[in-house]
């Protein structure tokens, strides 16, 4: 059986194209998903104090997230060519919400590291979304649509540190991850209806 005959493959309908609203939604989803990878950087001191971890070891949180992202690139992104992309994206967004709750709830160092690996692993939804955007867009709108979604990734990276620092100043570092989890759940509901 060829890949095209598989019942799991998403057959994109390029004839209808991609609406501006859906392009914006994909861009926002990418921004938040990639921000989850970078939230920890201004929060490391708070995390170290909260968990009683030596400052020399707390940087491993960032490393764990990047390791998870690399694993996601190897093992999850290729699934976009085999499975229905919409359901793959929804699964990643929903599981990201769970992983973010696990980060915010972590009381032990190994649990935090494992949860951060999961956050990084699932953040590769941005790569799947870019491919999905290209598949859904018509040839004439593909460049602009992919550019808009990619801009969401850049915006997420730039805004992550500022946003997490601001929320942590108002509450604590755990709140950053709980808020992000709630936003991911809301995005999943909207994506389920619109995508």
C-alpha cells in the first residue's frame, strides 16, 4: 500500500486555499508553542530557589528542553507525512498543555527535567504547522501564508522571555506554565473547529 492510499494521510485540498483567519490562527499557535521552549530562560533563578537546585545545575532545564526539541524533529515531525496533520497538530497541542501543567506542578528536580523534555518534544508542532500551511495554501498564496506563520515563530521567540518575566514578577514561575497550558487548551479548541 502506498503512502497516498493510507487512510491516515491528510489529503490537502489546495483548491480552496487557506483563509486569512486560519493563517493567523496557525501563526498564533506557532508563537505560543515556540514560546514554551524559551519561557524558562529568565526563570532559572526562581526555579533553582523553589526546587533547591544548585545554580550551576539549573541551566540543564534549558538543555533538557532543547534535547526534547531535537528528539521531536527526529521522531514527530516526519509523522506529518504519514498521519492526518490536523489530528497530529491537535494531539501535540493538547499534550503540550499536559506537559506544561507537569512543569508547573513539578516539586522534584528529575520531574522538572522530564517535563521540560516533553515540552521541547511537543513544541515541534511549529514545524508540522508550517508544512500544513504550505499544503493547504494555493500556489499563489503559499509564500505569504508560510511567511506569516513563520513570523509567528519569530514573534514567539522574541516575546517569550519578556512575557515569562512579567508573569513571574506578578505571581511566580509556576504560573507562567499554568497560564500557557490554559492558552494551549483554548487554541486546541479553536483549531478543532477551524482547521
